[in-house]
């Protein structure tokens, strides 16, 4: 979003609520997959990407992967949660 400062230290539920409201305002609920998930790249995610060169990433294959774990957080809008779900994303 344009003003990232509003999400400083925000909980994943707050980000999901904001994303769901934004999708509803666009009139896109349940229309396209791109309106079903929100990618949240925070400082923790950035630290996993730090130092990953384009060359190193291009050389990763299914047979050889860099041992460094890299990730971004993805939050599903309107998730169906049951009592066994423990992951907030």
C-alpha cells in the first residue's frame, strides 16, 4: 500500500482486515485470485532476502538449492478457519 507506515508492527489480522476492506471497496470479492491473497513483506522477510543475488537465484534448480531460506508472508482473505488451524496467514 502507498502508506506503509500504517502497517508498522501491525498484526497479521489487521493486515487481513485492511486488505479485505480494500478488496470490497474495489467490488472484487470472489472475482479473481489476485484479490484472495495479500503479500506482506516486512523486515523479517527482507532479512531473508538480504544478500540474495540475482545470479545465485537463477542458478538454483530443483537439484541444487541455496541452503538459505527465503520467504514472504501471504495472508488469505476470508479464510475458512477450523479448530485445527494454527497459522494466522
